[in-house]
């Protein structure tokens, strides 16, 4: 982001811009995706609220998704009902449809041909080995409620799994 309105968080615009760039690039991409920030001010949903509006909002919710599905939701809220929260997700998803349509139109007009690409075959043996040496540790890590501690435990587990597997098989180095 080169320039920003200090009243508007650049995260939503950055996500939409990235989606548009990928959509026209030719890179295999299961998009486009859109995003919206939703607030609740005076009992009404507010699309992409300003920082001042967020100061008085009972909700700061970010929703991202495709035309057909919500893929991600993050929020901070003050005592809102489950219906109000679900309504905010639905509202955000509905509001992002315009930008998804615009990205599709942009890609149809300016996009490069999609690259031919096939994902490599799954290495089921390696997946089984990783699962064998990590499954119990991952379960334990996700029982840790403190985010920083949980991430540290997962990083420690990842390093341990890599060390064990590369020691057993030099081709994995």
C-alpha cells in the first residue's frame, strides 16, 4: 500500500487488489475472492466502517470469501447475539459480491490465459510418516489456549518432525 486514508484500514483494499492481480495474471487461482469489514453502529450494519465508526461500533468483523462461500471470518465484538453475528457474516458476504463480479469482468477483459499446471502427485508414504511422528504433538499443542505458547509449541514440533524425517531419509534434506 503506497497511499492510505488514515480513516480506512488498508487490509480490505489490499486483499481485493491482490485478488484482482491474481485473477488477471494467468496463475492458477481458485478465485477471485472478496472481503468486507462489517461494523454495528446504532444497531445497523456498517460496511467498511471508518476508524471513527469502529470506535463506537459493537463489532469489528472481517469476512472474506468467493462468490459462493465464506472462507474466513475474524472478529471482535461486544455482547452481540448469535443472530447478529451470523447476520454480519451474511451481510459482509453479500456486500463483497459486487467486487467479485467486477474482478471477474476485469479478468475477462484484461486477463492473461491461465497457465497449464498440474499439482504433483501426493506422497502418501511421506504424509503417513509425518502424521505418525506429529499427530500426538499437534493434538497437545492445540490444547494450549495461549496463542503465543501454542504457536511456539507448533514451531518446536515442526522442527522436531523435520529433524526426525531428514535423519531417517537423506532425500528429504
